[in-house]
């Protein structure tokens, strides 16, 4: 199974749809769900893409982590 790494580029002020688009699988573009995942550890999010089978590590900065968590609890 392929393993991919992606550095998130969304801004903390972006809306949830822009955040989700940036968190899509870099291999196939599949978006996991309509909700922002909150599985973050050490500014990294690990996702398994059900569409192409890739394991994806998304690197986030502190502001992005806070924006995801704020959107998840809203």
C-alpha cells in the first residue's frame, strides 16, 4: 500500500470546506467525509484512504490544529 505525506496549506481562517479540500487524499483526491477529522497527534493527522488504499500523513502547524479542533466542536 502506498504511503503519502502532505503538508496542509489551508489558513486557520479558512472555512471547513477549504480545510476538507486540503485534507483530501493527495494520491486520488478522495475526501474522507464531510466532517473535519480530529485525529491529530503531534501536529500530524494519519488517514487511510478507503478509495485508493493509501496511508496519508498530513503535517499541520499549531494554528491549523486549533482551527480543525474549533470547527469540530462547533
